[in-house]
C-alpha cells in the first residue's frame, strides 16, 4: 500500500514538473511593430465627372484597386486624387468600407478661395471635389489640415493632411501630400510641417510630390533634416518610375519617380528601419471586352517599415528584398 502510494505521488509530481516546464518554455508572442504602408494616386475622373463620364473608367479602376489592396493588406494608406462626385459617390469611403478601415479625407478643392461657404458652394455646384485621404486599420485619433502656399498657380489649391494613428505600439503621425508640379515653396512648407512633429520620433510622409528625387528640396531633406527615402534605401540603383502610365495600353509606360514614402528620423529615441519596399499596381487589369485597363496613371509605393527604440544611434536600415507575406 505504501509503495503504491509512493509510486502514485512520484508519477503525479513528474507530470506537474513536466507541465510547469512546458508552460514556462512556451515562447512569449511579442506584438509586432512592423507596419506596411502604401501611397497611391488614384487618378480621379476629372472636374466634369459630376455630370458625365470622362473616359477614365473610374468605377472599373476602383474595383481593381480594392481587390489589389485586399491582397496587399497595407496597415496605413495615403491616397491622392481621392474624389467625391455625383456619378461615382465617395471614392475614399468606398475603399475604406471595403477594407474595414478608418478614414480621414479633405478635398483640396474646398480651399480654392479660402472662404468656406463659397468654396463649398462651388464644389456643390459642379458635383465634384478631390484631395488627399488617409486610411488605417488602426484607430485614427486626430487629424489636421494645412493649407499650402501657392507660389506658382494661384487657383490650384493644395493641402497637407495629417492623421495621428494609434498603432499597436504607439501613436504615429502620418501625412498625405499632393503638391503642384515645380512648386518648391510648397515642398519646403511640407518639410517644415512634418519636421514640427519629429519630436514624436514617429512620422511618415507619403504622397505624389510632382517632382523627381533630384529636386533640391528633396535632396536637402535627406542631407539635413533626417528624412529617409524608403524606396531608395531598399532599392539602390533601381529607377522606380511611378508616372505616367497610359491606362489604356497593355505595356508599362511609367518612367519618372514622383511618388514617395519618407520616414522622419525623430528625436524621441526611435530609429526608422526599412525592411522592404517595392512598386504596387504595376500590372494592368482588363475591361469586360478584353481591353487593357491600368488602375491609375501612377504606380503605388509599398513598404514594410519599423520604428525601433534606440538611444543616440544613427539611422538603421535592414534590407529584405523579398516582401514577406502578411
């Protein structure tokens, strides 16, 4: 009897020790800090689209775009030429609803004269408005709109849209920009506004800047302001052309790079890490009759990034050529 009790106690003790060891050996799942971000100019259907179709097949291109976004699964999306019109409805909201994302949107066309009721009256009369938008799978807890200077074209309103996003590991300031071609003072103002948030240590600027990477303003950002050109870091020596794509042909025609993702090397103990970046929306779809249809006249730019907590270290970049599945 005593021997049987001793064997039973030994067996129970062995099981308890084995379970305890297994439980402690179970790896702790850390919440990922990687972010997948995307910037993309949608190509709106034109100022007259409140009344008639302009031939850009916006609805069909929107369907292609939504399907590709579902495949890519970006965490944060900066859109340009996001439009609302009588014929096509609220395009950025349709994308956000299809993805189940939160969204902020501001029509730049509502800033033509800077007189709220007059600008709203104009956009209402023509049944069309467009501007930047930011979509996020994480909560958007604040947003802000900045009017940009018009040094070149007085009646071409441009704005910078900011969203504060509460990601899994903290807040991030995200900016969506669409600046005028050749307007360096707009770019300079964009840089100033983004730098004002560098104290957070976590800022991302995305958009169609309508200038090449050799622009004096952009090269100045890289040299003096702590900006990191994500695609260039991940793809040295690759052209990365994002415009202009003829949407009606089978072959690629984009050969200039004007769409960018910039990370800001902040002052709050974080350093941006670039894991990978490549072009998106770089293949045509097709209309029901078989004709080619590209989703936009722009390529999108996609990146997997991370903000690493560090102390007084220079910018860190780790490159992974293959984009990991998400």
